[in-house]
């Protein structure tokens, strides 16, 4: 069970206690009962009263009062008060809250897009988010809300009036309760099963966790208890070494990894865990630049460009780029993504535009033939693009993701006083997945860690699978030169996997040619042989391969392996979609969203936004929703009339809903559409518009909520994901004109540039669904399953072919040859895939794909 679900369970339990004393379900009745139970009354004060400290509400356990601003709107004031009581029940300490603290978030998970890809919760933000979730669940318990909406057929507006809370709060809670699978109270959490919960650290883990002085590199192979050891290290520092938790910095590869780490640490150190700074390198860079970036001329809150925003900016800069080799008259924007990737790669190596230009000019001078001269000229052209782009960022005080590390390194290099400030604050630094950090991150670490006395890193060079993002696994072999006097401790025992499977990936490890700090020794196995097996199957074609995988899944399910404990891993999204379609044909429940914006239900929601934004194409789809069911003739007529009389949509619906030439069914449908969209065109963001449509106006969700099959569950998860996305984008677009059209344009850009793949991640709450997980190998990193299936192991598929480079790096910028790096990464991906299984590993291939013969992958010969 994750942190947020445990908070909800606490809130439901408390609500049950309060219901025994409350006169009714109205929030005022609940507050009266709470005041009696806690003996903490709420006292209203003027907005400028000093007891409020400029906040809207303050919990003061010492005086046993909750002070609040009595000038706040009553429904919102209800939430403020319950939020403060939530602080009391969770923490019992003084917390001052202002309006942003109480903004009800649609999701407790950070968005995988935009700035939220970087930002992680600060300790204060986390406390506020926990109180938000607690208050929302307390006021609107899931089962009660579900009954009101589905059984009683109450709208969100009626529920808000009945309870006495803001309508937006009901929208948020309905999104969670109706669209996400219910997590059973006793369902086991997605926990690291590499080691039984009650077991203490083993000798190699203790040696790693209990070291008193760094720098230390921990080599942790798959299933050896890496996370447990890292948490044990933090526990040792706080409990045994008496280190202030605020002096501990834990850097991870992703926000999700940081969240999982924080949850694990909270189980053993519930009081101290919130004070430990945990987050990504990029989040740390952003926080550092916000605090100290003024010395580089940055504002306190520099605007951060996500990849899509950077592409839009690059389009605006096109006239200044002076392209020759990369000029494309048919589509001038075609090379822009490649330019940004080249610039990002340069920043990963701390190569600024001036140095990039110098390296390019050196290539031109030393070129000895036409091929070398052309390549050098292309590099020089990219250098010019880099210069134009970076000058614009600096002039407009913008930063991109690469700047978060590069500018932080610059800051600490040029300002020793600031560097020393950070070293004084963070005496102990722990780094997870060290093999996946880029060179810039490693150099940032040198700036913060100094000689490394408090430095502790963990990684496995054989699991380095993010080189396409600039990851440099050589950092592991360079660790002793970066931090002289460093030592290495390997974790020896595998707790995850049965011996036959450990033997399989152990046999691969020494053949990988990956440089490590110590010679390879096969991992010891903790588990006994309990039916574990590795299977290789060869079928005639993809259809037959899909059928045999489906049969294996069903067989394992009958043997007691739940669907959720089985996973299919593919090298690419394209092949994953092909296998997913085959499994669905054989009625295998799968958890797979695919391309979010290509799903039918999401196209429906986008068409609503298009219609409200004035696009007649949106009307064509909306009109055919089952609850409207307009005929093709009526739709054609309604498209012709507005065009003839120059009436735009959606006003045309109101204007022509009584048109005599329409059929009676058509007029009724238009009347219904008009009623459902009335008043939503203006004054509502995209999320609010869709929430009103789904939870107040239409019956779109009725059949979807009544259906309990796997397809309906996936549809609901997809809608949840889209609403979360719309909510986060509305925060970005707040106050802008044409917000709906800008949102639709942003969606199109995500599709064009492939960034929509970030939205294919299933939210944590969706993991409750008992269905086979469909994942790319990259997405499976850090996960484990009882049964794993690796299909399509054909030559050219696994390993994948190296894509031709469009923008070559300057000679000398990148340490490793791109082809060698690609080959190593592909082998690392295969190693990661093999090591995800606990009990059963099923490899498969077909003799023919796409009606062409296919040879077995070279990896099958290793």
C-alpha cells in the first residue's frame, strides 16, 4: 500500500468514528462533532489578524485552537478547517496554510509531463498534500460518494450542496473514486520482494549500509536488496550516527523512485523521513537555481521549458537559424527535434555553445575528405543553432531541462561560497541508480560532495539502459578517480529469483563486456527451487506466438499466479501494441493504455473541447455519442446551415436546435447537446469543462461505470489519465487567451514529437487491476513479476537496429563511440528483461514476422 492510500484509509477510519457523534453528513455537523472529540474549536479572525501569520488557517496545538480567516467563502472554509484537523490527526504540530497549500490536486502523483517531470514535493508540500488527501477522503468517503453518484444519480453539484463543500473538491474526488480501480483494504503493496520484510540486512548489505566514512560505491545486481540497503543506510545515519535528517540528501533517477524510497523510509522512520531531501538530480538543480540562481542573473522562479515548449520555441527561432545542410523546404520543422536532442546531449557533457563551436571548427580544419568535411559542416551548423537557442533562453531568463544541471554546475564552480553552503547543509549524500546518471550529474555530485567523505552511491553497470538520455555508466568505473580513496562493496545475494533464472542471467553477465570496479562473481541465491523454469518457444508466425503466450498466461493463472503478477516485456511500443492486441483477442486481461490520444474515449473528450473551441469537426463526433445518436443526414444538415448563415459552433447548436428540416430525433439530440454544453464555453478551463460535462451534465459515464469488464476498466483509467493531464495543463495555461485551442495544439505537438509516450504510464492506483502488465523493457526497470514473457526475440528486433544519426556530436565531446554505446545498451536491456522474473521466464520468437522470414536473435546464442 502506498503512502496516499494509507492516508485515505486513516481518513475513512476517522470518518467512521466521527459519524457516531455527528448529527448528519453535512460538513458543519461533522465539524461540530470533531470539535467535541478533539476539544479543539475553530475560531474565526479578521484576515489581517497577527495570529494568522498571513495565512488562511493555522493549527495551534499549544493553545488548542484552529485560527481561520472568517472572510473566506463558506464552502472553501469547510475544507480549510478539515485540512487543519487533518494536520492535527496526522502530525499534531503547528502548520500555517495559505490558498496554494489547499488547492485540491487531481492526483497525488506528479505528472509525467512538463515541469512536474522535474519537481518533487518539498517536505512542506508533502505535508500539505497529505492533509489535502486526508480532508478530501474524510469529507467525501469513497463508498458513500460512489453510491450518491451511481445509485442515487446525484450530480457533483448536488453532492457539493448536500455536503457543503466546493464543487471542485467533488470533481477531484469523483475522478479518483469512479475512474480508478478500487484497492482492496488487504491487498499487498507493490513492495520490494527481494528480501522478506522481517529479515535484517545480510552481511554484505550491512557492510554497505553501516560504513562510517565514504566515498563508497555499492555494486548491486538485480534482486540483491538495493533499496533495502539504501534505506538501511539512512536509518543507520539517523538512528546510530545521530545525523540530522535535514543533512541527508538522497538523489534518485525519477520522482517515482523517490516516492517509493520515501514510503519505505517512512515505514521505519515515520517522524524523520519527511525531513530527508529526496528527489531527482534535476529537481535538486531546480531548487538550487531558485535559491541561488540570482548570481547568474536568473529570477527566483525561472521559467522551465519542457521538451514540447522548447520545440515550439525552436519553431519561433527558425528564421534566425540560417540552415543549409538541415534546411527542409517541404517541412522546415523536421530537424528541430534532432537539434534539441543534440543540444541536450551537449549539456549532458557540460559543453556550452562556445565550446561546441570551437570543437566544430576544429573538425572543419582537420577534415581530410568530402565525407568528413560534410559531417564537420553539419556539426558547425548545429553549433550555430545551439548559439541562437541559448542566447534566446538567457535573454528571456528561460531554462530547459539540460540547464538544470549545467547551470547548477556553473553556479557552484564559479561561486565557492554557495558551494560551501550546500556542503554544510548536506553532510551525507546518497545516490540511487548511479549507472544511469550522466557526466554532468557526476560532476555536480563532485561539487556538492567535495572529497566524498559523506558520499554513498549504489548502481549496477549491467543495468545501464538510458544512454540515449546521456547516461554514462563509465561513471561507475571512474568513481575511484572522481573520488580518490573510494571503496567498493558488492551485494552478493539475490533474494528475488529462483535459482534456474538466476543462473540464466548470471551466465550472461560476464559475457557483456561491461566495465565494473571488481571482477564478476555469480550471485548467491536465497530462494530454493520451487518450480522455477526458463522456457524457450518458437512458433510459425506472430499470431501463433501470441496464442502460445496467451496459453502460458492462462496456465500460470490456474497455477496460482495472478494476472497482475505476470508481465509481457517488449523492446518497443510498436511491438508491445501488437502483442497486446493478440492477447485481447484471446480474452487475456491486460493493463495497457497505449497511445492515450488515439483511444476512442479520449478522442470523444477531445472532440468536446474542439466543439466548444469552435471546430465543426468536433461536432461530427459528439453528435454520434450514444446518448445523442444523431443520424448522418441530420449531422450533414447541421454542418451546412451554420456555414451558409455564418454562425460558428457551438452557437450554431443553440441557433438551429429547433430547425424544422431536422428529424425529431435530431432536434431532441441538439436540445440535449445544447443543455449539456450550456455556459461551458467561457469562464471554464479544459479540466473544469470536462468535469462539468462528465459529472454534472451528461450521461457519458453511465454505461462505462456499469460495465465491469477489463476493457471498461482500462477506459476509465485512460479518462482519469487524460483528466489529470488536462488539470495540470490548465495550471500552465491559466489566464491565457484561447486556452482550449492552445491545449488542443499542445496535444497535437505531443503526438507529432512522440512525447505522448510519457502518458502511457499507468497511475499507481491503476495497479490494483488484476491484469497482465504490458511494458517496454525500459519501463520494467526496477519492477519484478512472478512470470515474465519476452516475445519477438528475432534478429533486428532484439537487439534493435541503431537508428541513423542526424546530428553528429563534435569529435571529442562524447567518450564512447555511438555504435559501441548502442550495442552495450541493447545488451543491458536484455539483461534487465531476463532479471525481472521471480519464478517463470518465457522467451519466444516466430519464424516469420510480417510475412518475412526471421532469424533468432543473436542474444539467444549467448
